[in-house]
C-alpha cells in the first residue's frame, strides 16, 4: 500500500472518530477559561499556556459552529495528528506497518486520550508536540542530519508553551542524545539549545497580552513578579511534592495504564522486542515513563490521569511492536498478513465498542444549558457568586457570546487574589469589590440582587447539573 495512503487512513480514522464524538460546544472544567482566553487574546489560569492560546485563536476564525465548537475542533485535529505521528514513529522504529497501525489505533481508542481529544484542553496538543519531538529525534538518529536536531529543539521549546509537563522528557532526550554522542557536534547542540530558547520565547505573549488589559487576565503577568508567579504555577504549589498518598497515586498510575489498553499485555512482548532490537529506544522510553510516574506520584490533583498520556504514547508503541514481533516469530506468508489486518480491525472495533459509550460527548450541551439557565434566570445587574470552575462557563458565555453581560459573576474562592479583585473592578466599575465576601455582600445588597450557583460533580451527573438553577440569597 502507498505510504501516503497509510498516513491518510490513520489520520482519517482517528479524526472521524474524534469528530463524531466531540463536544458540540462549551464543556465543563477548564475549557471555558481556555476558549475565552483564546478568543479575547487574554491570559488563562497558570501556567498561561501561550502556545495553546495562540493556536486556538487561529481556530476561532473557522466559519463553522460556535467559538467553543471551533476550539474543540482543534483538539480533534491535533489528536488525529498525534496518532499519525505515533504511526510514523513506530514505523521508523520497527519498519513494520502493522506495528504502526496497532500502535496508532491502540492510542486512538484509549479512553483518556480519546476524552481529551473531544474538548478544548491542553493535553492533546502537548502530546502532539511530544510525539513530533520523538519524530525529529528518530530522524536525527537515522542519518545525523543537524536540521532534525535543530527542529527538535525549536518544537520542543514551543511545546513547553503548551504544558510544562513536557519537560519530564528532557532527561530521556538527554540520555538518548548521549547514547549517540559520536554523531553530535557541540556546535549543533548549542544551536539546538538556542532554538529551544527561541521556542520558549512564546511565553512573551503573556505579559504582552496582559498589558492590553484583556477581559481574561489571570495573574496580570504584565510585570516580572506576576509573570513568574503565573508560569511557575505558584497558585498550586501546595499540591507539589506531596508525600502523603504518594504510593497510592503510583498504584493508581498502574490502574490508569491497565484501563487504557485492551491489549496491554503485548507491551511486555514489545519491551522484550526492544531489548533485543533497540535497547537504546527502550531506555529512552522507560526513562520518560519513569519521570512521568515519579512526577504524578508527587502531584496531588483530581485530574491526575491526564498526566499519564505521555506514558500511554510509549506503551502504545510497545504494544504495536510486541504484536508485530509475535507475528514475525510464529506466522508466515499470506496468513500472517491476514492475521495482522484482523488484529488491526479488532483493536479498532473493540476499542470503539468498549469506550465510546463512556467517552462520547456527542450532542452533550449540559455545560451550556447550565450556564444559560443560570444567567437567564437572575435579575438585571445581579451578582452571581460561585466557588468552582463553573465560573469558566459564565466567562465564556458572557465574554465570547455576549450573554447577559450585565450580570457580575464572582468566584468567591478567588477574591483574596489582588489581580482578580483588580480585574473585577476594572470590568465592573459600579460594583464594590473586597477580599472579604461578607463585605462584598453587605456593600452591594441594597443595589443588586444576589445569587449563588455552584455544582458538586461527585453527587450529580452532568445532565442533572444542567438543570440546576441558581439560588437567590
């Protein structure tokens, strides 16, 4: 089969799968924050994600659907592109198309990666830059051409502007480069590092955007102190290096891995294959996985599972390589070819049937319905308080779609932050803002109606949450 046709098949299978099951509009969680920041060219929550914001801005110009739909479509596109490069990287490693197809489709239909390819989130785009970096690394290994080393540095730096967890693979990359040190010239390595810094310069977007006083300006990184606070994620430092629960989180990481792949057992065969054929890549992959597990073990957050996507990528390559190894060892001729194709179809069909019902967000408007219901119920010029990330839904509906901009939405958990109070005061000059919520209530209650709207994700389904109305105080 023509190589380009293989590429097209891999891309289209994943793209159509993700498009079919994509969220049609705004979703829960951080999506409203990221979409709004892209639309108004503002600054989202730490660490600012400048590469994501700038690429998402491009997608907001697509002439289809609402703005949320367009940015969700970006995840679909880069999700499919990630799958394509998993196929290409596996092909470079094994020279076997069946291995490439199985690796690619194992990741396509893994539940966590699939779920992130349906919404406006940073993790799929981060995965793309990681696999893209793998590609340049493997191409450089083949022939030592310096251009691939330069491209590795540049795109890895740009990728760090999506999510800094990409840095967890720096030790693995350094180990891999060290194993091929004879084909490296210091001059080329220095240029690659400088290009990495050039890629990192995307973070200059954050202070430049903040200086324009956008509607979304998390942390107001217009000065050096605020910039450092934002990009270091100091708001979340209490969650870093948590020893309590470390072993439980590490144990959970294995559960996440097991739950993603129907054919995970073949990854052990893949590891054996790389021990025999390419121990250097095995060392690279396991070093990356090791740092991934170590970081996730020390990081105490509820959505920890998405941080294992780099590990899922490595293991998808192990799975494809392992199955191909068994086919080569035990089968020959036409039967081997037919069996390989059958396994590919089995991976696709079983993954789709098993995970689609729980992953698909097709026709799910629950977040939009919740936000629209709340904003349309409250009185004119009301104050609407909340404590959770549903504030992002309101930000999107108000600042992107222009719905009920007279309503002043306040996240009371964020009131102690100077930048947030300053932002509220700038956008809503007629409202008295203070770090003490009781003062805010008392000083505004004679002029404005006051409501409270929040959700408890653990107690209600999204469909039930969509029907929840704000409470008048």
